[in-house]
C-alpha cells in the first residue's frame, strides 16, 4: 500500500527532524552553561553589517 508507506516515511522524516532539533537545543544549552558564545552561522545576514548608513541610498 502506497499510502501506508507514505505515512511511515513521513513519520520517520518527522522523527529525524525532531531528533536534530533536540540535539541542537542541547548544544545551545551546553554552550550557555559553559559561557561560550553561540557560534551558529544562522541568523539574519543584515544584522552582521552594523556600519552607519548601511541602509543604502544616496542621502539627502
């Protein structure tokens, strides 16, 4: 049955995503306890550019 296989594959995929999320959260908690910086390369790229006037445009 294709429907049964599809449902099982979905459950396995969701379980894998849940495990990955749990591992990520545990690593974040360990980093906070250790006092280390959170060195993930995720986030908003624009937040890294903190130069004044970085919005663009000619001004005036």
